[in-house]
C-alpha cells in the first residue's frame, strides 16, 4: 500500500478539523502537521519534508497559491477553496487537484488516490525512465514493469503535471508518465507535435480549428498561451484541414 505523509493548512480551524477527520478514513495517510496559516505551514514543510500538501487558498498573510510559489522543492499539492476562482492559478502550479468547499469524503478520496498514483510513479520510476522516444512513428512509456509502445497517431494531446505528464489518447485512455514537459517536448518531433501553452502539447494532425487564444481538437477546446499565439498560428494556418474561427 502506498503511504503518503501530509501537511494540512487552513485558517478555518473547524473546517480543517472536518477535512482531517475525512482523511483519517482513508488508509495509507499520515498527518505530519495541522497548520492555521501558510506561514506556519512553511516552517513545517522545511522541517518535515512532506509528500503532500493540502492547502486552503485564501489564508491571511500569505495565500496557499503564493506559498507554493515560494517552495524550491514542490511536494504534491491539493488546493481547497470556497470559490472556483483560483482553479486556473492552482493548475498552473501543477496541482494534483482543486477542491471547492464543502468537500465530500468521496471527492477527497478521489484526489488522494490520484496523489498516491503520482507518488508511486515517482518512487518506482528512476529519472528519465518514464518516457523513451523510439522512431519517427512511436515512443515508449513505462507502465508498471514494462515499456508500452504508443504510436504518434494515437496521441491527442499531452498535459503537464509538474514532474509528470498526462498523455491523452484518441481512444479515450489517459496515461500518466514520469517525465517533465521540457524533456518530452525535446524528444517529440516538431513536425508532429506542437506546444501551445506551458501546460499543453497537441498532435498537429488532430487540430480541427484555431484562433489566437484557443485550438480545437474535434469537440475538445484547449487554451493557447499568450506567448505561444504567433507560433501556433504559423504552425497550423497552412493546414487545409484547419479553419479560422470568425
């Protein structure tokens, strides 16, 4: 069983206790510290080096998001907030999840299982072994004790998760791989794949429409980062399968 030790921080003592009680129902967890502020959590993180941070976003003095930005070593992070407003900022920091209060035990369990999966991958896969480029048509990813071949044509898009990436396939499957976005971008051929933001790489052949702030992969739409706008437009505008949004 994967065991995660965690630190929780929320200035609302009552709600912090509610979340802690819910976490006690989930096996494989150990609480290292329960903090009332991000500043208090900062000291605990330096001292205890947790696997996981569970942070309220809106805390006095220093928000949970700003606190995470100060960390040189980033544990897995789950944000909790009363509002969905900060979700984009949270996922820009490669958060495992963003939960809106009130949080049900089942929803919390789902987030913890995701964190456990990422932690297990990180501990069981040495750096650089999660992804191997193969040839002009495919690559290999490590899945448990085997390397699995994936053809380029079967990839829809790739999403960054910090030290990991999600690889979304055209058949609806999702593969979580221990490899940084920078590393995977360097290994993938630029004539097949296109970086559209800090967090997304897409298969160029799957693009069906494009505008300055969004691309479409069929019914799916993904945002284009501001600094990537010109590159994206230039890369796809010559493709006759692509139409410009009016």
